[in-house]
C-alpha cells in the first residue's frame, strides 16, 4: 500500500526544521504528493528537493484538496504547530512533527484530543529514535551493565547568545526522550535560571526564539531525580558557541559519552572509569561511528523512523519504537517543571498538574 505524504513548511518562519522535508523521500510505500510553503521561491526549491510536482501557498487548502494519509509538520516554529496539527487531524491525516512539539503541555493536550477523536497517530521526529547507534548499541549497553550500575548523567546544552532557558527549551526533547527510554519517569525537578549569573526575576522575561513564547534569563542549571539515578542539564550564554553538546552517563564501572543528537564524528565514546581523565587519557574508546556528516545522520534517522511509522500503520512490528505524542507531552512537562521550580525556589514533583508556561503571569 502506498500512502500519500504532504509536507508543511515555511521558508520564512521555521523553514523545514532539521531536514524533515526529506523524511519520507525515497521510502518504499510513501509518495510525496504535495508541499505547502507561502514563500514562492522556497516552495519551488523544496518541491525540487522532495520531487513533488504540486505546491500550495496555503497548507489548509493543500490538506482539503490532497487528503494526505500522513502530514509532515516540518517547520521549526513552535507557535504554528498547534494549528497545523489540528488542521491535519481534522482531515484524518497521521502526523510526523518537528520538535519541540508545542509551547506548553496544554497545547499538546489539544493536539492529542484532536488526534484521538480522528483516530490518527502523532509521532515526534526525535532523531535518536531512528539511530541504531543509540537504539541498538548505547541503550542496550547501559541496560546490560556496560558501565555497571548507572549513577548520574550530565547534559551539556549549547552556549552562545541563546544560552540558558532558550536553548534548554529547544534542545530538551532529544536528551529527555533518551533518558525516558532508559530510566523511565523522573520523580522531581529542581532548577536555577540566571541572568548574568544572578537568579532571574520577572524583569528578565523576554520573548523566546523559535516561537516558544515567554522565556527568561541567559543561564540554566536543572537537576532531575529518577529512581536511583541523577541527571543535570546546563546551558549558559557565556560558554560560547563551541560549548560541547552531549550527554555523559556515569556508572559504577565506566562512562559513556554521547555527542548529540546527530553531530559530525563518532557517536559513542566509552571510558572504563566512573570519573575519567579528560586530558591525555588514551583509555577513551570509540564504540560506534556512523561515518557520514551530521546532516546525513538526521536524514538517515528520518528514513528509519518513516519506515517504522508506515509499518505501524500497516499493522506490522516496526524496527524502531517511535516517540508518540503522549510521551512527548511528558518530556515537555519536565521542561516546564524546571521553569516552575525556579519561580517557586523549590523542588517540583513529577508529574505535575500545571499545563501552561510558568513564565506567563510571573510577578504579575
């Protein structure tokens, strides 16, 4: 069975995310029937990239005319995802969506309700879900004791001018999904958001990038407590653009370093010590390396996830377990808990009842 695929992008507002236009290109059982982009030149470019002959200015018109089986919401602009998902579900289309899924858990609840009523699937495009280096090597290594009993992990976000809450909101889906797969649900969160090294206040609120809504500060440190396992995330504007983006997982018998989510170079590093030397230590070993560019890693992962999505729709067992909207919502809840923890100055238990952006109304 061949399923019709339609792509929603916007050259001037979120583009096509991390190569989501390529997700179903060349995948057996999928046909790209149309693409919507309000920018004429951009639309023409991406029609050529995807091989489709039909383009639309208005995605709602495309959905009504084409009646696709699957819609790829490719734009990296969070603020328009809700409308796009609701419109697609209303036409009975399954969804493959760029991260982050939405701005708040409340928005995801609307998406899930619409998808449930329409009987359609909502899939998050988390690249590590389609990477054998992660799914078939790193995760089994941890679960089977390669590093002994896992103790703690540290996630390093980007620095630069978006350091702090903004990079946190943009980057959290990758590592949170990985942690959820390995360690399950976190118990609580505690966070400190800073502005130039001092605790952020309502005076530091600003409009965040990528359509995320209100943000605050330019530095963040977050702690998540899982059952018997601790995790930290940090991102600071002063760290610069070269700050490494990775997660280190330390266990009683070793350490794994995973540059993420899809970067140039090796994919898994291993050291036999819990606290490895960082300089001049030749015991670091490369365990996995997909020897293609980081950009191609994204596309390869999309193809594997697209194949698995098609298999699920056909009632087959997929090779890769995908991240569905219900789980993506819990990841978002973890992110919102960090903001709420900073505002309250205390731990926030998970799951939590609040479904909005905690910065809305802070100090008001």
